[in-house]
């Protein structure tokens, strides 16, 4: 746990004075075994401003190491109190690794520029998304809890009729990944076919064999799944735009009471939390209000997809997208690394806006057949 944060890196000049070559050298006293580069922390203040820090534990270790190596006659004193930032002043703190001095300098400069823009004109919605992004990244690296992407497909003739359910689950046992993913079709809805507004792809599950199940057993299956997940600690239910799926879970009387969408700063020991990959990707794109469809997100993250609008496939790709972002490094440096030659990312993707039609779910609002999607694969036409 952080008691304080120190070692504020403000400018290129200050970074150079610290000796970038020494910082990333494997014989540096604060080098972490198995980590390629310098291990720092990215902290975000409550106003959205971010900075890179060293932890007080790292600073203490250096002080005592210098004395133990006879490089100082006495243990050098702590830095001035102005160099310390209490954890309470930060909305989130997450690890950040820089493999070389060029990456470190670029990261510091990038974060400072973005922070200055945010402070000058705070976008509350974007700030919330950025905070969620860094907390997800932080929690994922701890390898604690269970991350389970859920997705439903419903009949467009009556959204109360569930036609498919899929999930993709990942948790850790003794540090080793444990995965599970499944796809179910609902027996009572076997004759209720989509295809007019969204693709009908229930027969095209990519990751195993689909199981046909009656609605009553589906309710029990979901309840059992969520109950079993509680044994792994905190549960992170992952959705790509959770609105429709949460309504379906409530209609199926799933045990999700108490679920919250705002992630705490520190990793919880238990609880049920909602994670939205649409909002996370929007944070990566610098968007406070706009969201992107799963197909667009996967395209931009380099994830190949096939047969979207199959509940099992959508759940699998949703968790894959979350993982790609969670393991991609701090938000601003990740964006720079993914799209180094692209400027004005806000205009790089376009969303086809359609007239709102009564009865369409959130999944269908801009996914209608004839609105740019293949009727067979569910892939966005170019």
C-alpha cells in the first residue's frame, strides 16, 4: 500500500538530470526482477491531471542502499515534503513500466501535455472514463478476482425473448490463468429468428459447441455461474455497453443486486463490479460522450472477429478487447503507441447515425441490416 508518492518527474530536463540511462539499467537498485525497464507509477489526481511517480518504498530503498554500498556516510534524509503526494490526493495509482529512456521521456511529456489540456477544460465524463481505464488496468495486473464477459441476444420482435447467452471467463489460480467460455441457445426461442435489424448468427459460435437449453435452466445456469465466481474474490462483469444486458439479467432474476459501476481506487476483496469496454475504449480515444461498437473497437485494437451478434462470440471478443487495453500500458502512452502516426483520433472513426426507432435495443440502435453490416457475418462493411 502506498503511504506517499515521491519523485515527481515534471520535464525533460528533470528526467535527464535523474540519469535516464541509469534508471533503466538492470543493475539499478530499484530494478524489478523480470521487468524490462524502470518500474514507476502513474497517478491521476482528482481533477484528471496525471503524473509519473516513484513510491516512497522505492525512495526509502535507494536511501538505505546508497548507505549500505558505502556511497554515503549517513542515510540521506527524505526529500522535502513538497515532493510527497499522499495517496488520498490521487483518484488512482497504477504501475507503469518504461523499457528505455526514449520511452520514459516521451511518456512524461505526453502525460504532461494531456494533463494540461484536461486541467484547462475539465470534461467530467471523459475524466470518469479515464479514471475507470486506469483502475481496470491496475486491477487486472494484480491477477485477483474473476473477470467475466456476458452477452445476450434477443429477438427483435420482442426484446423480452432471450435467444442466446454467452460468457467468457478468466480468473487466476496460484498465478496461472484459468479460462472458461460457453454459448447457449434458448430452446423456447428456436423458431424466433432475427435478420431484419441484426444478423442471425446463433449457429456460428467460433469457440466450441453451442448448447441448447430451456429458459428455466438458463436462469439457474446464470445464477450458479455468478455464485461460483464469488469464490474467486471480487467479480468484474464485463459488457460492451451494459444497458440492455443488465436489463435482461434483472428479468432473469440473476443475483446482481449490489453491483456497482464505479470501481474503487484499491483492489477490493469482494463485491460485484460492472466494467464497460465501450467506455474504456472511448477513454482511449479521448471521447467523453461518444461510444463505439464492438466491431469498431476490435478493428482498432487489432483483434480479428468473425460472426458477431452471436452471444458467445461477442462475449469472447469483449473480454479479449478488455485484456488488450488492460495490458497495453498507461492510457496516454498506450494511445501513442497504438496510433503513432495518426493525428486527431476523434475524427479517425465514423459512426453512422440512424433515426431512433421505437423498440430497438441499445445493441441495435446503429447496427441495423442495411446500416453497414453484413447479413451473414455481422462484420462492418468497408
